C-alpha cells in the first residue's frame, strides 16, 4: 500500500460524511496485513487494539520487527493463520471491530467468500466500515449484503469502502 493511498484512506475515514470513523480508541482488524503498515498507522492514530492476520512467513518476520520497533506489543494481536479460516481465530470472536481492512493479493478471487464469513461471524460494529484494497481493474462480485459506500482509484489501486446491510 503506497503512502499516498494510505493517507487518502485515512483522510476519507476521518473527514467524509458517510464513511467517517474515528480511529482513536477503535478495534481494528487488518487482514492480509503484510508488514503491517496500515494497522501500525492505526496504532499511531491511537487505536485501542489492532489484530493482524497474515500467513506469509517473510512478511510476518518483518511485521514482528515493526511491532517491536514501535514498542506496541500490548496493542496488537498477530495471527499467522490462513485468512479464509477465520473460525480458527477464537479471540477475534470476543471483539467487535470498528474497522476491517482487507489488502489481499490482486490475484485473489475469493473476496466475496471472505466478506460473507466476516458478516456471518458478526464481528463488525453496526456503524463499522470495511476498507478493501484491490487492483483498479478487478471486477469483484459482492453479495447483496455488502453495500459499497464509495470507491476511489489511486494509480493501479482501487479502494472500496463498504459495510454490511
């Protein structure tokens, strides 16, 4: 995720009318978190807790180093699990999230399936927002329970803001 794109996401979340959400004191779920740039930015913006889900071992090593560098171990939980098997991640069920960020590989085709699982688990607060990072040419078909609130293109990226209805 490029810095400009990330900054644009935070500007929309903090200042827009329909997609506004306060990061401060929020619980954040960062799926396909990579090296953690989005979730760690949320920590710097005073999020209460960030849950990272990443299964790529080299990314996890860097993510752990980044967490240690920022000295924020108490504010994060890291799960090195298959993101499509959210049921394994019992601790997540205890929480409701204000914001869920999904940054899957561009070639990933099962995003609708993952969104359906998230919806079934009922882990997003009523006013919660899902931010999805995709390739601008990706053509994802979402379930009618997922409402796209806004979609913005930045370079080759498409950022989709949505919620469950």
